[in-house]
C-alpha cells in the first residue's frame, strides 16, 4: 500500500515571501546575486494576480488595488519600492556594473549567429 503526498502548489505570495526573507538575511552576496534576487522578486510579483501581503520594506499591509508601486503585490507605495531597491543595491559599485556588463557581453557573444 503506497501512500502518496498531495503535491503542494506554491502561490506567487509564497515565492515572494521566500525571496523577501532571503534578502533580509545578513550574509554577504555578490552584486550580481542581489540583482538576480531583485529580478526574481519583481518577476514573480508580475507573473500572477495581485495578492494582499505585507510590504517588503515597511511590513505594513499591502492592498495591490491602492498601492502606487509598480509591483503592488510587494510594496505599499512607490516610495517604499524605491527605497527597498536603493537599500538593496547600496553596495553596488561602478566596477561591479562594468564587471557584470563585461560578463553578459561575453555570454551573449557566444550566442550570436553570424549574419548570413
């Protein structure tokens, strides 16, 4: 007799909550990792219907129908959204940006096909 567990479906809110808690951990991450994490938060927030949650910055309740943020399921206001991104990327340097751009160009150059 085998018992199988029902497959748990994760909602956008579950993913957003997981990434928010990951961003809050006080471990050092590379600039590229921070950009990827922020990208994932915004991508997940945009991939589903608006859901009520707490603001990623100030933790107040977020009503996606009245939020002025571009990601209304994640932030209560445009101000909180901007401050969250600013704080998250505060350690990003110009050299980090150049290094990431160089790496992306190198990766993309391998995918470009010569013009026929």
